């Protein structure tokens, strides 16, 4: 499978999640049941894949405690908010609003002091991104139907993703657990956290179409998508994987119009274009050759199960940035983006110029 084909398949599976949510709602499932089944089915897929790869779930309480926090903000809460939001908002618009995650991530980074002061290009991108959101919502047009609690829930889901990626990058990346096992464990925790939502809302008449839609949401748009995203990051790098995020709104809008007959207004299309341009400008730019100039000390070598060496330097490009924060995301576009990259570094080739360390040598890290 070529790189472009793989990217297209991943974007189609990932971006179709908003369509499956809408169909599940239309066919009788409540937001609570959609959230629970999505987490449970995604966890089942990842558990099978992790077992096939010989990866074990974490066993220490500290890791499970961190996973519970990540599962709440990256899975249970945003999955529920997206299902609530799509009760009245079109699936295409939901996909576009999901693309604002990198903008919220940037704002959170500025508030926490983890982002450098904005230069003109990124500041322009930030302003354009939120201007695109305003165009989509059209608060000046009371007949637009988007100024509602459900629409705000969709924005809340994107903010929740941004919070999750900041937390996961700091507390879960490169903790010694293999990525697939870590994501499987996170979705297991999310399944438990979403259980109380089952009691919310009255049970309707669920059709087979609704059950098939939520199965596709959990198996394809959650579990299998995470696995494919991991492989793309490992084989082609985080930049290629993050690029998929720019296709998600296009896929969600296109599928909503083709399958559900959702109106494709000029205002929404214009807002989507402005959001994507803003997100592109707001992304951090790495100087060419930066990774090559990094002093190679204590290189990360994968073990026999593909797990990274925890002693890799914290400034290792494989560990830096939101791309390693994990798509237990339905990353969203660019976890610097969700998207939601996986919770773990991508093993990198050891530079031939690295000198072997001698016993007793000082480690500045």
C-alpha cells in the first residue's frame, strides 16, 4: 500500500466517525450508549492487536491513575460531547469544529508557559482559525441553528482533546509501556468511566442500522484507526500522520452531504477553509536539520517487543511535541495536534555518528 493510499484510507476511516455517530443517533441509540460501545469496541480491537504483538497492559497503579485522567479527557468526555452535539448539529459541521483542537492546544500551551511567544505567522493562524469558527457559527444570523448548547458541546469536545494531549504528552509518553497496550488500557479505562452515562436519556427503539453504525464507529473509526495511525507514525514519521488531520473535515463534510443529505452551505465551506488555513499557519515550524544537530546521547533502542528505552533524552525528537501524545485520539487534526500520535515515542534509527558511552561517563540529562 502506497503512502498516499494509506493516508486516504486512514482519513476516510477516521473522518467517517462523525457520520457513524449521526446514524447511531438517528437509529435510536443515546449519546451515553454510543460513548460506552465506542470505547468498549475500540478497546477490544486494540487488546487483540496488542496481544498479537506480544504487548502487555501496564500493571502499576501510578500508570493506571494517569490513564484514567487521560481516558476521561481524551475519550469518555469528548466522545460523549460529540454524540450530544450531533443530536442537532450536522455531522459535517462537527468534523470542522473538531479541527479547532490544535488552536485550543496552542492557547493552553501559552497559558501554561510551554509555548514560546507567538510570532506573526502563528498569531495570524490562531486569529484566522477562530475567525473561521465564527463564520461557521454565524452568531449574527439567528436562523443559522448553530448557536445552541449542542454546538457548544462540540467545541467543548475539541477543548477536552487539547487538554488531554497536553496531559498525555507530559505524563504518559515514553513510560515504558508499548503503545498499542497503552492505548488499549486507556480505552478500557474510558469504558469504565463512560458506564454512568448509560443511565442518561431514555432508551429508544434501536434498529439494526444503528447497531451496525456504532459497531463501525468502535471497530473502524476508533480501534483500527488508532492502529493505522501508529503504523503511519512509525513508518513515515509524525509529520505525515499529522497531515491526515487536515483531511478529516473534508471527509466529514463530504460524507454528511453524500450519505445524509446534509446541506453544504457556502458559509460552512468558507468557514472550513478559513479554519484549515488558520490551523496550518498556527502549527509550529521546525528548522530543517534540527533533529540531525541534536547531540546523540543515550539513544532510544526498542526492545524485543518494540517498547522504547525509557532513558532516551527528553529532547529526543521522537518524544517531543504533541505528535507523541496519542490518538487514544480520535486525534483530531495535528495533536500539536490529536492527532489525537500514539502515547509513546517512535523508535528512531541510531545515528552512526553517536559515540559509544563509557562506564561512569556523566549524563547531563
